[in-house]
């Protein structure tokens, strides 16, 4: 149990942060101690050299000011001073030009032959002693060089104190930095633990909870905002899927119940051949509705899967539009609607021929269907004898490298309260004035158009005015026009 806990802790971010923190503190602390130690050593030596140099100055001054000085007296004075500075093992020696010691004060260590060439003060370390030597001008011929020295032992003793202090501080850091690091890392990772608890509570059915934003605007706050954004999108997506499934089931149920009741009626007693034919025709009708719906659902699933759509390069959009318009000419005439195609420029796009035909079919079919229903209604009420009209036109915008395909009608129009939703799945405009007309659809047509156009990196927009008509504008990116446009297909 403890081992498991330790293993989990061992891999935890908190543990790693603690280790890194401890390492950083320890290394920094240790480096600072080393720098302080080196600095102190340097200062103590520098100080010692300064004192030795001052002593040399003093001796030189004495010799210069008191010409004919009694050297016996000077030696006595220097001896006394040497005894007074016994702690530092301070001493003076006079050397001849060959570097041999001529006189030395009490406590002076035996010195090897020294190099005495310099007029300025020179420093050297001999054994455990630091020496400062200088040639004195105009003094005694026999001993023109004077050296003042002091033991380095006291520096070593003071450095040893520093070392002991450093060991204590390093030991303290070794213990305190992981402990402090563990506490600090615990505080830093606490919001992460809260985030984990909250996200662990989230379920597809319970997506309302969100991560707490502490307002510190640090990385964890920004992470919480990002995760909350993701959760919002996920919740919206799940709701959309749920609604889609519920709507699809509902839409499938209607034709299925109709089929079932037709069959039940057929089986409930003996019928004439005409009655059977009528019932079977109803069944076939419902089956085609079912087929249309299932095909649309499959198409939506395909575009939803976000698989890259297979594109036919260099597609003549104008030819697809012409073919679609030709296909609907008969339906339009049958419904008393005039279907007009304005002269189309040559437009070449990268696209999926099958998908683009689907979009055109949906839009032209809607335009004819709704326009016809309006004029049939008006004619039946004797209000107008005019015909409905659907116009298809296309622009090639070479500046922005795009094509605009416009499908316009003078049908019933869509109210501003419905217009923002017509691209939603299963959305149908339910208006009383449509009653009695045969415009019933699945409400999937426009959402399929939008999904297809989006896979082509294009846009589809609708504008409409009640009783005046509706206009759909599709914008698609052009491909570079080849020298020889592809043949019409
Ligand atoms: P449906 O399959 O029901 O036609 P769509 O997604 O194609 O579904 O259209 C959604 C709704 O938008 C339709 O129910 C209809 O009310 C409205 N609509 C679409 N095109 C037109 C149009 N040209 N004129 C008037 N209303 C339209």
C-alpha cells in the first residue's frame, strides 16, 4: 500500500517539481558558497598584501627620513613589532643584492635565496608565508632589499571557519530544499488536482460542470479556460448528436408507421384489386421517402466523418449547373415555374462532381417546389395569374479568385425568424400559409448543401424577403485556369 503510494508519488508532477526545485536550490546555494569562499580567500590575501605593502612603506619612510639611522635601534623596533604580531607570524628580513638574508627579525622562518631584482613591491609565497619585497634606494649597500612577511596560516584558519559554516549551510539546504520544494510543489499542483477531480466527474450525460477559473491569469488558469472551451464544444457536439439521433429516429418512424398501417389495412380483410393497388402505391411512396431520408443521413454521415473528400481536379462548374438546370426543366414546367439560366462564364473548380450535383439539385428542387406552391396557392385564390420564376446565374471573380453561383426565386420567401436556422439539421419552416401544399421535406437538404460546400472550402448564404423570394449565394474558390479549359462534361 505504502509502496504503491510511493510509486505513484514518485511519478507525480509534484515529486518531479520537488526534485527539480531541490536540485536547483542546492546547486545555486552550493555555487554561492563556493563563490563566497573564493571571494573571501581573495579578500584576505589582498588585505594581507596591502598590510605588508604598508609595512614596507613605513620601513622605507623611516630609512629615508632618518638618515644615519641607528640600525640597531631599527632592528630592535622591528623585532618588537614582530613579537607583537606573533599571531600572524609577522617578520622582516633584509637581504643583500644576491638575495642572501643579512638580518631577520625574531620568528622569521628560514628562507631560500630570493630574487631581488625589482624596484617595485613584489609578492611571493614561500612555504606557508606570503612575502612582500622591495629594493630600498640609497640605503645601506650591504642590505638594500627588505622583505616583510606573514604566515598564511591565519587565512587558512579563517577559511576553515568559512568551510565549516558552508558545510552547515549545505546540510541545511540539502534537507530544507526538498521539504520546501515538496510544500511549494504541492501548492502549485493543487489546482491540477482539482482539475483532475472535476474532469473525472464529467460524463457524456452530465457535461454541465466546468473547471474553476482562479483569476490568477497564469498557465493553469489559461489551461482551465482552454479545457472549459473544449468542454463547451464537446457538450454542444454531444447535444447536436443527440438531437440528430432523436430527430432521425422520429423522421424514420413516420414513414414506417404509414407503411405498417397500409399493410395492416391491406391484411384486415378482403379488398378489391384497385384497393390493393392504392395501398401498395402508398407503401411504395413511403418507401421512397424512407430511401430519400436514409440517403440524406448517409450523405451527412459521410461529410461529418471529415474524411478528405475525393476531388475531381479542374471541374467545369458551369457545365454541372447547365446539366442540373436541364434536368429540372421538365419538373419546373410541370409545376408552372419558369427556370432560367443566365449565360454562364467558364468556371473551373476543384470539387467532387457528385457532391456539387447534389447541392444544385437540392437548391433548384427547393426553389421550384416552394415557388410553385406559392403561385399555385395564389392562383387557386384567384389573386394572380403570374408564373413563378427561378433564375440561376454565375459570376467569376478573378480578383478574389472565386466563383459565385446564385440561385434566386420569387417564391414565398423565408421570414427573418426562420432564416438563421434554415441550415440546421431537420429544420423546416412551418408556416400556416404553406398548409395544403406539397412541400413536405426532411429538413436535411440545406444542411447537406452547407456541409458539402464547406468541404469545398466555400460558403453558402441565404437572403430572403417574405412574399418576394429567396436568394442562395454559393462562393467557391477557383482553380488556376489551365491554358486549355477542360471539355464540357
Ligand atoms: P427540406 O428538405 O424540408 O426542403 P431544407 O433543408 O432543404 O429542407 O430546407 C429547410 C427549410 O428552408 C424548408 O423547410 C423551407 O421552409 C425553407 N426553404 C428552403 N429553400 C427555400 C426556398 N427556395 N424558398 C422558401 N423556403 C425555402
